C-alpha cells in the first residue's frame, strides 16, 4: 500500500494545457475514482501517475518520494488497461507470470505468485487456456492477475470494464470491490460510469476541463454538490435545474419561486448574495406525486417509463421547462395527464447563475 500526493500537477501538449493544476491526496489503502466527461483529463492524469506520461510541472509523491523523473517500473505501480493488453500466444499462466519473467524471478517464485493470484481471482481452472478461449470478463481477470503478482504499492485501472456487457460489468465491479477489500490496497480507478464510481469508491474526484471540480465520498458528492457541474454530472436521472427568482434571504435561507413553483425557503449556503436570479436543483428521486392542487410544482406528463421497481416520468412544467421525476414504485401515468409534485425544501440545492454549469449525461 502507499500514499499519493499531487501538488499543482500540470500537463501540456505543445501549447495546449490539458491538466491545469491538480492538488490531490490519496491515503494508504483508499479506493479513489476519477470521473468526468470525455476529454476532461482523467485518463491523462492516471497515465501521469503511472509514468506513461511526463509531468509538465508540479510534483507527484508516492510514499513521500517525489517520482516525477522515475520510470514506470521504478514507481511500484501496476496498471490494468481497458484493452486487457494480454498476449494471445501465451497461456493464462504465462500471461499472469509475464512481469515476473521479465524481472528474472525463479520458477518457484512464479509458480507460487501465479497460484496465489489465481486463487484470489478464482481462476485456477483457467491457467492453461489461451486468451481466445476466454470471455471478456475472464480476460480482464487475467490482466488484474498480472498486476497482483507484482505486489505493487498502487493499482491503477483505466476504464477496465468499458468493453464488457452490462451483466459482466456488474459481476466484475463486485469482483474488483472484493479484491480491494481482500488486498487492502491503494487503488486509483478511471471510469465514465457513475455507477462504478458510486459503488466502488471511498473517494470520488470529479474532473472537468483538466481541473478538479470536487473531491469527496460518493454520498457527500450526491447530497452536497459543490457546483452545478457536479450536481448535474452525478446522479441518474440527472438533477433538474429550474431558473428561480430570489425575493429575500437571511444568513441561511432564501425565498425562491417561479411561475411553476410555489414560493419556498431553501438553504443557500452562501452561494447567493441577495435578491435576483438563481438556479434551483431538485433530484428526480426527491419528489413525490400528490393530489391536484396540493403540489409545489405543477406540470403535464410527456412520457412515463415503468421499469418495474421504478417509474421515471418526463414532464413539462407550467412555465414550459422540462422536469424529470423518479418514483421508487410502479406507478401509472398517462400522456397529457396533469401532475402535481411536492418535495422537501431541505433536499433542494440553490446555486448562483454564474457557477460552473454541468453537462447532461
């Protein structure tokens, strides 16, 4: 295991700066997930940690040692790639042992470490097969096994499950979570899949345009997003954003309303300065349908998706804005039906219009 520290880490390709001053602490044994939209710099940042990309400026420390100029093999890391990167002409046993073979390990050491990795990953029965005889999930286990035998200080994962179908992704997600608990290892994981981030991470790092938008536990980011970008990026369906008018405020709460929303008091957490325009965020899961005339929000149903354990409703509010509601039960709604919604004001979020805006995913 190991700690990592990044201080004002930057990366430029020619005149284009793609990582713009990242500061981050990763503790011993933590599972940290980098998330963000395509092109935000998450894979580049991971490759800088691994040594596959040079650091333009700033410092990277592993266990207190600055490793900016160390080659990948000297950093005590092992990386698992999206493409598996296993050799088709070798057996599983030979693929898992490849790093040890290059390092000149003895036959006995290779046998012991390969056997241990195979036991941990429950793939003893696969050791004599070739990659062409394996499923996608089994190939990914081989790639992870090759990392395990090296006993690295840090495991790095670059979107390792993106090539798998939905069922296999869930299985391998559980497998990686179990592996982290069993090895008690420091792991850094890149994904575009927020389900992976929310279920695997001790700590999530949300990136946008090469900058860190927020760092925190999954529930901290879900319930207390620092800005519009984080609020809109995490959560499925995405958070609803409504333009509202602030008519008054005190030290803690602000009075907001619009033509579709009854006036309510919402905690502003210092984000707004006085009367004027603001953005109100409401998660689809935090609303309830109520009898006509008793709601805080009023609209009309465009479409309802009944998913068995959940019903997701696309609706248009009285002011013409779109709104998504998600109910944790099987409900029937007809197209064109009027619908009234209520929610607890303390579960809403208020943002200043000038904050970093989120992307709809």
